[in-house]
C-alpha cells in the first residue's frame, strides 16, 4: 500500500439486480471498481445507468445481490466497529446526478460552506475545490444568476469537498464546454492518483481513456 | 463514536422522548376534569365563564317550567352538589324529560341563567323492552339515572 | 423485492375460489335474518321506542369500521415488514370496505341522533373520532390512487396506515377530552352487557353478518386485484430485465 | 449531528431571504384571518369569542400550505440526494428538516399571532395562553406533516395529498391547542392539563414524524 495514497477503498459488486416500477432493469451485474481506477458507464437512454449509479450510492434499493466496499490490502473490519462516518457504500461514495444539487437563491460561496459542514470536516478543501473547477469568476454570484455550465461546475465542486473515495457520476459533462470537460477529466485522473475510484456515466464527452462497463438494452423482440 | 454507539445513543434518545411524552400525559390526566362543565364545576368558578360553554347534568325533577305562550322553557340542570338554571327557546329532543341526562350549549345571561342555544338529550347505555323496564321497576331493581351523566 | 412473487397469490386463488360464493350467500342469509329480527321481530325500547331499531344497523357498522382499520394496519405491517404481496393486496382491498362501514355508521348514527339527541350531528368525541377515521381511510386510498408504481404505492400506503393506526388512540383520546354525548359501550363492558337479551341477539346476528360480508367482499376484491396484476404481468413482462451488463 | 445542523442552517437562511417561504407563511396567516373576519362580519363580540380557535385553525392551515415543499424542493434540485447520502440516520435529517420548517414557517406565524389577534379582537387575557399554546403545539404540525410531505414526494398533485394525509394527524394538536388557549383565557383549571397534553403530542410527533417520514423518503428516492 503506497504512502502517497489518500484512499484505498474499492467497490465490489456481485450479482446486483435492480427493479423500478415492478420492472427489472438489470440483473446479475458483477464487477469490481478498484481503488485508483475509473470505469466509464455506457449504454443507451433507458438502459439503467442512473438506476445502477443510484443503487451503488445507496440511494435506491437493490433487488438482489451485493455491492460492498473493501479495503485494498487492509484487514476486513466489521462495519459497526468502524468509527463514523462508516466506510460502507453510502459513507464512502458521493453521487452527482442530473440535477446540480444547487439552490438558485444561494451564492457559490454559501454552497461550498454548506457542503463543507454537511460532509463534516471538509472546510480546508473549499479552496482546492474552487481552484479545481475555476469557480473564482462567479463564486460570489447567486446560483440563479449563473449559466448552466457554471452551476454544473459548482455542483461538482462538492466531490472535492466531500473527500469521499468513490465518485459516482451521472453525465457530469452535461452543459459543460470542452474546457470544463477537460478540467473534470484531469480532476478525475488526479483523484485516481490519490487512490480514489470513479464510475462515470457518459456519452463520450469526457476526454478520458478508461475501461467501460456497458449496459445493453435488450432488443424489443427479446423482451418477451 | 462508532456506529453501534451512535445507534445506542439514538435509541436512548427515542426512549427518553417517549417517556417524557408519557409522563406529560399521565400528569395531565391526573389533573384533568371533564371537558364540559358540570354544575359543581361552575359553582367552583369565581365568575361564570364569558364565552359559549357546554353544561352537562341531569334535569332536576319538577324544575321544568314553560312560559305561558310556550315559547320558552326554563329548567334546572344539577348534579349531586350544585345546580345551574337554564333558559331555552326552541324544540326539545324526544328524550328530554325530568331526571334524564342533558347537554346544554349556550352562554350565561346577566341574570346568571345559562341561555341555551342548543339542548341535547344524553341517553344512557341501557336498552330493554318496555315490559322488562316495568318488571325491573316492580321488583325494585330499577336504577333510575344511575349511570346517566357520569 | 419489488417484483411480485406469484406463488402465494396462486395458492390463495385456489383456496378462495371455492369459498367465495358460499361466503357471500351466508352473509346475505345472516344479514337478512338479522334485519328481520331487528326491524320486525324484536321489542321496542322502553325509552326510545321504535327508533332503537337503527341500532341493529348502526352499532355493528361502527364495530366493523374499527375492526377493518385494525385489519388494514395489521396487513400493512405484514406487507411492509415481510414484503408479502398478498398482505398488500389484502390491505388495499380492506380500505374501501372499511370506509363504507364507517360511512354507514356515520349516516345511521346521524339518523338516530336526530330523534334521540335532537341533532343530526354533534362535534362530540365519538362522532368526531369516527369521522377522522373515515378521513384516515380516504387518505390511505388516496395514496394508492396517486402512485402509479403499485409496489411502491403498497409500501407508502402501509406507512400511512401504520402511522394512522398509532394515531388512532391519540385521536380517540383527544376527542374524548371534549366529553361525550354518545352513550358508553353497552355490549363490550366489564360488568356484562347492559342490553336486554331480546335485543342483543339480533344485534350479534347483524354483527356476524357484517363480518361474513366483509370476508366475502375482501375475497372478491383480492381475487380481482390479483387477476388484474397477473394481466399486467402478462402485458408488461416485468420478469425479464431491460438491460444486460458487461465489462469491456 | 453537524450535517443535520448544516441542513437546518441552510433551510432557515433560505426561508428568510427574498423569495423564501417565511414571509409567505406570515402573509398567508394574516390573509386567512382576514377571510375569517370578513366571513363572520362586523359582530365584534362574536369575533372576539372565536378569535383563539380561528388563530389556531389558520396557524394550522399556514403550516399545511408550506408542507408540500418540505422535501419537494430538495428533491427537484438534487440536494435531497446529498442530504440522504450524508445522513448516518435519515430519521435525524428528517427531524432537522421538520425543525427548519417550524423555525421558518411555524415560529414566524407564532410571532405574528399577537398582531393578527388584535385584528380578531382577542380579549387581553387571551394573549398569553394563546401564544404559549401555539409555541408548544405548532412544532407538532411540522413533525407530523413530514409524513404526508414524504409520502407525496415527487407526485404531481402533492399538495392536496399532503393536506388529506395531514388533516387527521393534526386533529389532536388543534383540539388541545384551542382547549389550552380558551381555558387559559378564563383561568380555568383545564389549562394546565391541556398544555401538558399538547406538549406530549409535540414530543410524540417528533418521534413518529421522522421515523415514518424517513421510511417514505427511502422509498421515494428510487429514481
């Protein structure tokens, strides 16, 4: 285990199935997201990318199967014996979805401070986050006065503030220009270098080379 | 704190709040009086209450007096200790009679009489055919109004 | 698990089909007999006279109103905790039946209150708490109606039913605080019924009839619901996944 | 706990800035009083007798009108995800949201109540018991209202469903609130038991609301 790594937590998914509205979206999904690795999540609309990410984030229930975090090379600890915040899925991961998670009447600075308090002890990371997403030009504006791309960058700044090892990102490049997308790619790579892992649903807008997890929609003929 | 300790603390907090709620309820019940006034409740007050109140009790036998034009009826509602005079202009329910339970809603007039806006008869939980009631009366086992107005 | 497991409902259907019609017939016989004895072949009350006959319709309906809500909350708890689909179906089917019994209790109570108390309605403890019970039923049914995904609707409605059930004693207690115009219980009391045998018999007959009617309606409603879900399953084929997952 | 305090701080701060909910609740409260006063007409004595019950009823209604946004706003902009994933116990976060709702919709109404009571001709001796009963009882509305708000989360006709679900649960608080306000005004011995029971209802609501609300939110978070 390298000394320079901040994180060494991975995610092991076995036989995971999720259903929505009484319909099975996918089943027997098995893969490992290793510490320091990025996996791209690809597939057409409606294939279940969001469902998979939210299930992994602990925001939606799994129908079957398991998704467990593991400590790379470390001893296996019982979850209830670990100090809080506990390193199980929800505490170890951060999810950023289609919605930016920002309030129109709050300024960028207020958001960063709120997230620093919410994620407990991330106050020192506000500066780093603002730098990583180049928030300085608009950080004192209300979010309602920002452009869609600026709001998105502000929303994603909480990834850095949270200090969580596993990032679960759902179309993070939506509304972003090429410069911002390149910035995000660089940030993800830096996160990987620190031992952090990322699972990113994307439509090829993210300039990053990584193995892909593919969700294939079944052809209609096959669903019957 | 580990998660286990947090959970224990949380469960402790839940039980404390629940115990507090139960404690408040029991204290309140120990002090509570029925929520409509009985004649003795009213007698205990320094001055008759100003707003609309409800009064519950038995119609005192022999107290029902109609005015000459039958437009108004006066009667006295009483319990074991005190009595309250009532005046009412309106149609009385079928079950209204001497010795029976009533609930009167109204406000006190300047003469100290409760001016009823509504008179409701309260009937008891005894159901029996007429013959049975008469037989009971004959045998001296009749308990007139005993449970009424409790 | 949000996909319905149909093993149990199928066993239910095998059990329910043969008894559905006999239960309905038995309910009709019991209620018919209860009404005959209650309305034509029982004595008038010594004080209330003929009006007392409303009791035979009113009192058992009020009992059923409470019993149905208890059943609803119990089925909801089973459905919520053990995710038993049949319990969800039973809870959903119970609600409208309970609501109708509650409505019958309220309407007949109002008809009885007019001649006896002198008013159609009084904001008295018993009346108010039964009215609130009626609104609890309506709220439960509104949740089912509002949510498209029936698996989720079942669990959310269960939360509403259980929260309502925990609140029922509090609601009851709070309105009791107003004190009651309504007479105390006549049948279920520690010192024995205060109702004459000649009147108690038709009352209990009606109560039994209502209970059997409840069972008959419940079975019919549950069979309908299960059939509808099976149909939906055939059309929507939820058993097959939409996507497959592979790693490149 | 720090996460929950952060949520309370954010919600209250949002409610008190322009376009926030706090002012709306107070305006609705005053407007509802106006509606009652107009409907009752110029009989000041009648209005005076009804002032305490009217104030309680409109306090309940103004809590109700803001409840459907309790989780909905966070649900729509994605910040509910953030709140859920930082909560060790979602129940505590629902409790925090309820507390914030009371601070930003309940407390302003309680503070506005004396001014509105003046318009309704509440007798002088009625103010103290009315305010005390509102202070003790209105938190129960925010706690128990969280159940309906969580169940109706994400639905198009959420506000009416929240009202239907919350109405029966609010009944005890209303009964004891009005009871305490009226009994206190005439120095009746009923005042103390009524206010104690009101306190018990608020404490009970602080348990039931978060537990049931969190269960409903977990179900409704499924995308």
